[in-house]
């Protein structure tokens, strides 16, 4: 019987980028009972890399949730959105992604050696291409977090670091070459499919994934290298049949419960993942679908008029942010809202909803207090059947006196569907393909489908994702379908809280303000207020809120919840879209020094994190490489506010 490595043993061969050197593969395998290079199963390395990249709960909590979802404003957490980074968190991710890359690279090296030595297994050449495609994705993920990384960093010695442009050019070349060399006619041996948790070594699907990634990465360069971006994008999607357009072609990996890399990335119960102000403002009023038509009888009495913004508590809710909803508490449910919002986040007090995450009394208690500086009661609030979102930041004394907005029982929080390790973690979905095509069409690039058709197809697929029959997790936690609202939604000219509508042909800009009614939260006195649509200085100097590009990126933002926070962050860094409100600044935020009480109503690159700092261990283990990386980053150096090459600089 052949002596081969087990999956667990494969990890032992992975070398971190932190080490200065390692022995050659043939030096490691001196044990006569161990496998030789000719005996090692290449697919184990690929499988290990893909599974590892699902992130064990330790790395997932720090990277996926506290870094990516925070930067993407998919939930309300200050931390990284306030410019704060953790060396421990960054080190954990850096070490892990290095290991995943090392496994992919080892798969390529071993397969090439086996073929060179006369191995006649024809599928080996396809495994090389699969490993190259997966390696390209991992390199993009690492670079999008840190910036410059080694292109050739896994050869047993301290690597040199390449600038981000070189990294992306290498990635695009790899995807083009590897996808072209995949031979979809090759038959696999029995059992090989079990070693590929995403596609079961269906090479046609791997080719579609490669071309779809090429679209994504080409678009990443759109603002700094338009000619390269256009050429790569058009070549990748010369035919729409070459990219991911269906659920069956998605790159996704099934989760399982436990404490290993396949455990759900959002499964830790202590991460409450409350709705963000950005997500809420994008959804409020968007599509014109009435709450009355989405919700059951028990909620009807809580639904508020369309022109009502809520209770004003000027002593307890900060307005030192450009969040257009700041300062108000909606003591009920919105009149109209994007139907995906009630699926993604659960109404406070809706304890009978299958998607309600029951974390004990704190999750079910909806009654909290507003107090004065001495701690005495000012107002008791019952948040059952209400819908609010808190802008992150430093709320100062107002935050200290407000026991409502940071409490999980009083705020909409993420659906249980994503917390039970029963879903599929999605790396590339068909709706992203269509939103990329819509953006490309808007830029005037040659693509096989028009902008409007692509945009509407992306929305329709996103709606379908929330239906009960999408997957096993949906069938358990979703109550009813929303795809029936799609037709009415696509024709809507109603503006959301940011001044954007859904209808592709409706590009009329909203008025500067809209008149809304409110009540004084302390006295009950009624009044009216002119609520301004926010000015997004990062996009067309804040003059445009409802053009095609804003629509596309708004829809992509909503559709990307919750599986693609890194791509949302990438889009916001690249375009300044979607609109993100500034953190509240009742007190100065030390890691966002440019944001002040004098400029918080404007938008600036310097108000949002741009990257992770390299872990401290890198500068100790590879001084030359670290200095190369700092130089490649430019004037800002190794700092969280230094924009990457492809991102906005001002």
C-alpha cells in the first residue's frame, strides 16, 4: 500500500513567511517510512489550503468580523472603523494566509516535479492550474489587507516584497494563463472530487471562477490603470458563459459546527453584529416596498408614516457625524424598506422568528434606559418592534447616558442563519458578476450584456438568495420568500435615506433636503425638520447621489451581506462608494486625527481605515523585505491610513 501524507500531516510542511529559511523538501523527508516527493498527493495540499482559508474561529473573529465586516460597515463596531488595529490580530491573519499560500505553492511545485519525473497521471497538470487559480485569489486577499506582498515568497528563503501594481499584474497573468491551460476534457480518478470542497474538481467551474476573479481584479484597477483594467476585463468575459452566473457555479464551501477552519466565520455568539448605520440608511425606503406588505399582523401597529423620522433625544443621541439619521430614535418600524433588511437583521423582540438568535436575557430584553449624568432615570424605552442603527465612534457623555443603542436586545442584529455553521461560505456569487458587468458597461467597456440588464439580473439573484429554497440553512431560518417583490422593486423611484433610488432609468437627483416630522423624545411635542441627504465628497465631489454608478454600488453593498465584506471595503476604498457615514466624534478619535468637530459633515479618505499594518514580527524576521514593503507603500508608510495603489488617495 502506498505511503501518503494525511491531511493533518500536510500542515507540517507549510513554512511561514516569517522564517528566514527552511530545508528543501527532499531534506525533510529522510525518514524511510515517510512519503517521497513522488508519493505525495498533490490534492491534499490544495484541499488543505482551501479549507484553511475558511478561517478557524480565532482568525475569523479577528479578521472576517472585527476587521473586514467593520471596515465594510456591515455591522456597528468602532474598533477598526476608528482606525484602531491590533498587532495580535494582524499577526494571526498574516501567519494563516502565509500558510494557505504555502500549501498552494507546494502543490504546484510537487505536481510539476512529479510530471517532470515521468508521472503519467494526466489530471496532475489540471491540479497545477487549480492551485495557481486558488493561489491568485489568496494573494489578492493578502495584498488587499496589507498592500505589498511577495510574488515569489515560498521558496525557502526570506522573500522580496513587490509593490501592489506588480502583485496585481502577476495575479491577472496567472489567472489568464492557468484558466487557458485547464483541460476540461480530462477525466478524474475516483475519489478525487472529495479533495476539493468547492467544486469537486469540476474544471469547467474552476475556469469560470478564474475568469470571474479576473473580472473582479481588473475592476480593482479601474481608477488607476484604466487601459489595463478594460483589456483584462473584456478578455475575461468575452462570453458570459465563461463566468459565474448561476447558483450552481458559485465558489462556496460548506460550513460545519465545531472549532476548526470549517466552523462558520460568524458563529461566535458574543459578536452581536448589530446593524450598521450605513446598511440601514442604504435600505430605508429603497425600492418602496412597504413594511405592511412584508410583515405579519403583529407588526402592523408599529409601522410609522413615510415622513416620520422618530423621537429626538438631543442629550442622548449624538449628531456629530454625517449620518442623516443621527439624533433620532425611530419608535417603530419604517414605512418602507428594502426587503433584504428584515432578512439580514431581525426586529428587536421578534423572539418567535426562526432566525432570532437567542443569547439569553440580553438578546430578548427590549427595555432599556436613558439616564442623566448622575445615573438617574430620564426615559425608559421599550425597543420591541423598533428599527434603529447606531453610527460607530466616540459618543462621549451622550453614550454613557444612553443604555439603549449598544444593547443587543434593543437593536436589529444579524440573522441566526449565518451563526449556526450550517451555511456555505461564499467567495464569489453570481450577483457580483452582474454588478461588475453593469459597472463595466457604465464605463463604456465592451461586455456581453447591457448595464441595465446586468444590474437588474444582479438584484434578482440577490433577492432569490433570501428565499427559503436557496439552501439548507435558508430553509431552516427564512420565513417566506421575497423574490416576489423583485418586479415592483426594480421599477421604484423612491429614494433611500442617502438619495438613491432603484429604477435604472430614474436618475433624477433628489432635492437637497426632505421635510420630515418628529417628536421631542422628552416632552412629546411634535415638530418638522428638514433632513439633508448626505454629501459624499469622495464621489464626484458630493454632487451626485442617484446616477447609475451609485445605484450599482448601493445594490452591490446590500447584496454582499454578509459574505463579501472584504469586497465592500475594497469598493469603498476604490470609489468612495457606497456612502459610509463618518464615526461619531463627541471626543477626538486618536487614530483618525484628521476627523474633527469642524469637518465631520464632509467625507475624506483620511476618515476611514485603508489597510492593516504589517505584524511586528515581520520587521524582525525580514528587515530587507519589510523595508521594501514600506517603500512601496509610499509617503504614508506602514500605517492604517495609507491608501493602497488602486484606492482613492484624496
